[in-house]
C-alpha cells in the first residue's frame, strides 16, 4: 500500500526525498520505499516521522487500509 499521506505532506512543504530523509535520519531511498509501500519504518524512524510532521503523519498512516479478515470457523 502506497503512503500518499507521507508523500503529500513532504511535497506540499517542498521537501525532496533527501531533505526529508535527513530530517528523520534515513536515506532518500528509504523515504521513497515508505512512500511506495515497499517498506515500513522501524519504530525509531516512525517516531521521527511523527515528530517532524508534528503528528500530521502518524503511525496509523503505515497500517493496512483493510485489515485481513478473520478466518471463518467451520460450520457444525
């Protein structure tokens, strides 16, 4: 799942992948990976993202939109 909230926040402030990465302590590729939904930030980086974005991009932004359905029990 792509993280459009993170990308939209970053680009609306005119920050490059490199600039935002420097602020949260990761490489530009890592930021791109988070935005593309290829990777999820580790807790320390997630805390930095929340701090840098003043909570506008929270931990919930990295949760799947639709959680997997619970398995159905067999009918008796």
